[in-house]
DNA sequence: CCTCCACAGGAAGCGCAGGAGT
DNA sequence: ACTCCTGCGCTTCCTGTGGAGG
C-alpha cells in the first residue's frame, strides 16, 4: 500500500536541517560559545563576525548554538539572555530588522507607521532590566544601512547600565568589510572567525552520515557518495550543494523505481541541481528584478549587436563562444521593450542600475567597467549561467511566450 | 589639446501606506 | 476627520569620469 521509496527521512537531507553534531566544526562552535557565554551571566558578549563561503556551515553552526542556548536558559526560569535570528536577505534595512526583532516580544510592533525612535525605545525597555540581547544577522552584507544599524545598536549599550545588545554577523563576502564606516567596522569586528570550505574527505563523511539517516539502509552506493563529494569539492566545497546533489540523485533513483543510488544518478543529478538552485533564487525575486534578468537573458540569447561588433575585431577563438557581454544601455532598452510587452511600467534608468547591482550581489549576473576599446564609460553585463535556462525559467514565472 | 560620448552614482524630493496625536 | 510623521520605492536632476575622436 505505501509507495516504495528509498527515502527514510528526507528532512535530514535538506540544507535547512540542523544535525545534533556538526562534524569538523567543533573548534568554531566552541569558540563562538566562549564568546557568547558571558550573556548567560548577564555580561555583554563581544560582537563577532563569521566569514566563509556558502555551505561552509556558518548558519548551521549558529542555529545549533541558538538551540542549545535556548535549552540552557529554559530551565532557569528568568531568562537573562535573549537570542534573535534575522535573515537579512529578507529584512534588509535597519527599520525592518528592528521591527522583526521586536514583534516577537511586543505584537503591536508588527505594523508599519511607527518611527525608528519607537522601536529604539522598545528595544531599550526590553533589555533594561539586565538582560542581554544577542542579534544574529545572517547575510549581514545585504543590509543597506548597516552603518546606521550598528550605530543604533552600539549606542543603546551606552544608554544602558545593566543590559546590553551584541551582534553576531554572518557573511560570505570578505570584501564587504571595506564598505563599512571605520567606526562601525571597529565595533563590529571585535572578533572575527573564518569558516574554511570543507575538503573532499570531509564532505564525503558528512554525506555518508546524512545518507545513513536519510535513506533506507544499503540504498546508496559508496562510490556514488565519493563521486558527489568529488564533484562538490571540485566546484566549491559547498556542503549544501553536496546535499542537494545526493538528494536529487535519490529522487531520480526513486522515480526510476530502483532501490540503489548509483554514480549515474549523481551524474544526472548534477545538471538538474544547478538549474534548480538558480530557479530557487529567481522565483523569489521581485517582479521588476525578474524582468530585468529576463531582458538580459533574452538579449544574451539573441546576441548583442555591440558585442558582435567588438568580437569581429578579436580573432575567432576556436570558434567557441567568448563570454557574451552586454552594454547596460542596450540592456535597458531591451528591458523597456519587455516591460511594454507584459504591460508593466518600466522603471527609470537610475533605478534599473540598482536592480542590476542587486542581481549581481545574488550572483545571477556579473558586471565590469567597459575600460579601453569602448567609447564612453559604461558597464558590461554578463549573465551568470546558461542564458537559455534562465530564460526558460523566467518564461514560466512571468507567463510569457516570446520567441 | 579639447570635446563628446555613454554612462555612473549622489542628492533631493515625491507619492504612498499606515501609524499617532488632536 | 484632520494633520503630522515615518520608511520605502521611485523619479528627476545633476555632477563626475575615463576613454575615443577630431
């Protein structure tokens, strides 16, 4: 009666799953805990920044620590320390972050119309009786007015005699440090910690442990795990990617009604995962960002006249496609056409540039200044992945049919 | 050398939604 | 009901800039 499946507990294989033990991250966890533990004794912990590429376990470690933290304060009745997690990709301004934190404690804050001073007062009230508040800012580099936020939060410490507020920042961009104001930089970087990428052997261990829990016994070839680990470490060392890979391989084997995951499944999963990953980011994009990306993708498929022009000067290299660059000017024109087609009002050129830089932050496109050989100063845009794939994804999202 | 191109990106301000105070 | 305030997304305006062209 029940459908035959090789999955035993699929949630274990999800990238959001937080395991009891995080292999190869004991050192980092211990260090973070030792930085944060003063909060349990009503002392203000130092601020800390966690660095590392995607899928190196930063968020996972932090969630593990938060759970343990909450469990340890639960029994003791009056809690001395509060810990709050904020995903800054969604809550990307000072206002939204404070609102998000406070609405867990006072529900009336979950409305717009309040000014920042209101939130500030509420925050002070919350920690004024000697409590310590730890704010975990995941993807901290996405915050638009981070300097002001850091200033607001550190200033609150000056006004309090007992409680305090400290920040745990999580970022995967090393360069974002330089964009900060020197004052907020020095207060934010009291402690710094780097998460190195996992090695192939480590990923292999992680995969086999999760597979043991996630799949039925004996259903995963050890060579399939080795292959998935090898592919991952060759690409990025991103554990999340590795989990996706093995998960997808499982789905393929399941679909074909086999009871073992083999190398071949991992190979075919590889192509699907990449499309899936970009699809995930694309569908959650705001509409205007989607239209912007769509215009770039379709122009890249068509080929830009400027880039064709400039390619003629260069001698043909193996006949294979050199990276296709688009001029921001022609991309904007295409964007206007696309907006027209779907009956949306195109935003101004100025704002279009903001869209571009946000798409670049997400890694969907790459840009570079035009430099020598091109008249005027402009930006060259290159699409991150296969333009055709992105176009197909967006076609289904935007309900378009363009040829 | 100057001028023009094709933009980049900062500043100011606008309309809107949704509070609070009166 | 009204006025005032706030943040946000956005437009308009403006000045700056690196290289090509004459």
